[in-house]
C-alpha cells in the first residue's frame, strides 16, 4: 500500500499525536508493532528533553525498522517553541512530520532537505489546497468525531472529496476510528491509511491518570463536546463537570480580542497557555479537575490494553472486515 511503502511500515496505521498523552513508551511500542507512532513536540517543553527523546527513538528505530515515528508540530505563530523544535527535529532527521494550525512551508523545506515526509492536518478543501501548494506529501483528513481539534465533515464525505481533488497525495483518515471495521471502511473509501488517537489513551503505556483512562471506557459518544475555551480553536473534550464549569464558548470580550488584528496573536497565546496548564494538571493522577481531550470513538473502547494488544486486535478486525466484503458484494 502507498502509506506503508512511503513510510516504511508494516500496517497503514498512525498512532495519532496527542497532547500530554503521547510519550516515548507508546511510540516505541508502536514501532515494534509495525505502525507509525507520533507525538506532539510540545509534550517536551523543557530544555534538552526533545533532543534526548529523539536520540533514543532514532536508536530504537534502527532496531525496529518495520515501524517508524514522527513529530507533530503546531506551526502557527502562537507556538513560541515552533522554530526551536523544528531545528531540533531537523538536526535529528525525524522521518515523519505532522503539521497543524498554520503554514507548513518551513517544515516541508526542512523535511524534504533530507528525505523526510510531511503530512498536514486538514479539515476542508481550502486547508488542503494551501498544504498542497506548499508541497506536502499528504494529508491527515481530520473528520468529525476526532479528539482535539476536530473537523466538521464526516469521513465518508471528506475522504472521497480529497481523493478527487488531490489524487497524487497520501491520504490518511482521522476521526472516530477505534475498530477494524472503520479502518476497512476508510481504506475502501480511498484512504491510504488511518490515524488513531483516543483508542491508545486506554493503553498501559500511556502515562496519564487511571481516572482519564477509565473515562475513555465509561463515557460514550454523546459525552463528547466542542469547546473554544482551551485553545481558541474548537476542541473535542469529554463533557465532565469541569468541562461544563469552564463552558464551551468564548464570551463577547474574548471574541473581540480574538478577532482584533492587533491583539489576536497575543490573546491566542494567552488562551493556549492557560488551556495547556489546565490540561496538564488534569492528566496527573489524583487531580480533581476532570478536563480530558477525547474523540467520539470513546463509544467503542471497552478495555485498557497494551499498545501491542490494541494493534493486534485492530489488524485482525480489519482483515475480517475486508474479507467479509466479498460476501457483501454478491448482493449487488
């Protein structure tokens, strides 16, 4: 398949980068299982942390070439660590980049200088057009139901549309995927692979609190809500009492600051910093603030497993779904 051959992985699956959730242990396990494990660079904000993690992942990658790893960079100007993190990643020759919330031009130039690939988060055709013009290798099609910054369109509309408009680009489906039936569906729609996040929160390797992991099991799709209060951009979280307390919409004054050309950049930085601190406290064990990012696929997650067990299950479910498609075809 196109994604597996391009990234050098066994299965067309990316473990999605999740703020404050993705860690080195999860990425290592992903590589061992033949998929791509990714993480946001902002999970490592202290001096020397990101470089150390990349050095260790490069060493692990050399021992497990059946998988790969990548880094998610928030490329908008409100990320004060963007330029520094990009340089660290380029120096380490990170094999895969996923860009979010801004122009990917600098990342693409740096990555392509040594043969790395760049996939850009897109939620619509306009975003995809800009990323394509910048020279990206493909898209992460972030659809409705995704955790974090979800898109408005369902997978069954966005994937075929992107395939039609950008036939030469890698296309990865993201949003609401936690079962092999959904992976099979995405592949049949024309996606080259899938990106899965929420399912891996409920993994043994994830270092978040047990309360967070159990919430992934206990809450359902109706409990996922969009809030603007954490980053200024609509973000899917679990509708806990804490989420209801902080609210979902910016007030009139916040909207004014957010839309003013003079104050927009600094206000967004303030909102993101404040939201980051709230989320960071919430993922720690024993914290009373239940503020957790997740997608609608919580509906389908029923147990806490190892990354290896999750990948094994997904692969088997996908194979069964694709094989059963032969029986369905006889009815048409």
